[in-house]
């Protein structure tokens, strides 16, 4: 579920985790020593972790998380397919396959047999 202000500004988003608990992203309200302004990822018991701040109306990249191990099982970073379905922007350019292959060398073309 997306929460927006009367002027359309993004206020937050909530999804149900695979274990049944609610996980939400709230813009702003935190700072990280490496990337600065951060969004908060909260669960039913409070702050889970933080991510680099995102312009939720014009998502341009998948933000890093300070501690992804604190997310409930099956949840992914905000901006992944689970979260992106709740934003105005889709993640067609950052599919799971392309994220997994990030940093790997491209495959060599198959050799032709003579």
C-alpha cells in the first residue's frame, strides 16, 4: 500500500512480508556515514535498517541497505520487484538477473567449429 500526501508526494509504502509481518519504507529521517540522507525500513517492532534515500517518484537505482540481514525472510531491498510494484516507476532495467550478474565479466561468445 502506498501512502501519498494530498499533493501526491510519497509518504511511505507498506508490504506484507512472507512471514506475515508488515514492512514499510519511510522516506528520510536517517543519515548514513557513507551515503548520507537515508530512508528508514521499519517493521512492526521498529527500525529494521536504513537505505540510501530514493526519489520515490523517479526511482533511478536500487539503493544500498545498511544491514539487509535484518529484513524478514523473503524480503528484498526497496526497489526490488516486491517494492517496485508499489511505485510509479518499474524496474525493467534492473532485473534480478542483471543484479546477480553485476560485477561479473560478460560471457565469451561460443567458439565456432571448423
